[in-house]
C-alpha cells in the first residue's frame, strides 16, 4: 500500500496541497503599524518592589482588541489560547487603561493623520452615533432650548 502512494508521488500525479491563507488576518498588527504606535502605547515601568505578574505586551493586547472589533466576539469569549492572545478581559482592561490615560485618543489621531495624508479616509461613511448626542428619556427638547425657541417665536414680527 505504501509503495503505491510513493509510486503515485513519483509518477507526477497531482498531490494534495495544503491551502493556506492568502491574505493576512485583518486584526493582526503589522510591523509598520506597530512602529508608529509603539511609542504611544508603551507600558508604564514596573515597580521595583512587589512588581507583580508580568504584563502582556501592548501589541498582543491591541491585537486582541482588534480581534473583538473585527469579529464582534464578546470579551469573555475570545479564543485566546488558540490565537496566542491575552484573555478578553485583559484586552478590555488594557483598552480601558489606554482610554483613561488618553493614549488611545493620541493613537487614533496618529492613524487618522497618516490615512488623511495618504488620502485613504472616506468621510462619506462617517456616522454620528447616538452616544454623542444628549438625549433624555422621553424628552423632546431641553427646557432651555424650548424656552429660547418660544422667546424667538414671540418676538419675531
């Protein structure tokens, strides 16, 4: 049986090839991108006394955050062991830390200026999210605004 397989390989018969991924995963951070973001997302220095557990590298945490964003996976269901990423909870905490320290906003500004310089931003796809607009439960307008509109309506000729 083994001799038949070897003979088929030597005779030039088509062999099975492993089909690989032709494009890199979208949530993987390229070396070029990481060179621009590494100075911004650097970890604070470890304490000398009681340093605690070593932190996951910032690049791995960023890849975990991007995985959640691209795949719409809940934080607690990230397959971190299979992908070699930190757990979803670790990625979420790091995202929170970066946002609290203002690092995330600075990183987004750097990326936005790079994309704008390369003319790769499509501003026609910008969406204003409801979280940016102040909307009270059931209120149609704020009282100050409605009072100003009524005052303007009564004083107009």
